């Protein structure tokens, strides 16, 4: 049940430790969390494409079972959401795209929440494990949304996470 949360927390902590050891890219918790969320998304996206019989993660069939019956073309939806997770992960690791990626992922997490509710209420197992209960899925999803939005606030070309001031590196607007 806590595996997905650990897929966010552990990489975030490792990236921040690297930052503390001098790796400038991970100089802040916010940037480390953005990269941690990217790791989570790459690993969860892999499940969207995993064939049946894979035992280290849920398979595409497990993901299809989570799709509520009112959603048409569940296989296509699973593939599409996997691609969106990969695109979101890529967007998070680039400072210049982190803000739109974080906002887009927050919206994405809200849009896929009905699948999580359906899976919890209908006891849809995942990789042979019992369904994650709704009391856990709700705060988990809120954590992912909050992390995506927090990462979005840190979009910047500077490793310290601060946004450059207007006109930085160029002549003043009045020509002086």
C-alpha cells in the first residue's frame, strides 16, 4: 500500500542528499521533489505497458481493470495515461518546462482520481495484491497533486529555484 508513496519519498530524499553533497541540480527540496515525482511517474507509467505475467509491478491488464465502466476504450486510455505520465516526468526534470508540467500533472491527477475511487470501491486488485483502500488513496492522490503544484512553483533556469528578475542579463528597458 505504501509502495507508491515510497516511490516519491525515497528518490526525493536521495536527490536532496545529492544536493547536500554538492550536486547543484538538487540544491533545493522543491527541485528534488520534482525529480522524485518524475521517478515515480516513469515507474508507474511502465505499468501501463507491462504485459500480463510481469510480477514486479502491476500490468496493463491491472490498469485496465481500474478504468471505470463509463470510460470507453479502456486499453487506449491506459496507454494514453502512460504516455502522459512519461511526458509529465520529462517536463518535470527540465527547469524550463517544470511549471507547465507540474500544473498539467496536478490536473491529470485530478482527472484520474475517479479510476482510483472505482478501484477502491470495487476492490480491484493490483498485481495480485488487495485493492488499496479509499482512505489511503485520497491522501495519496492529494500528496501527488500537492507535489506537482509545489514543483510547478519552482520552474526556473537557475539551480537555486529562484526565478530570474525581469531583464536580468540585459540592458534596462530605457536603454541605459
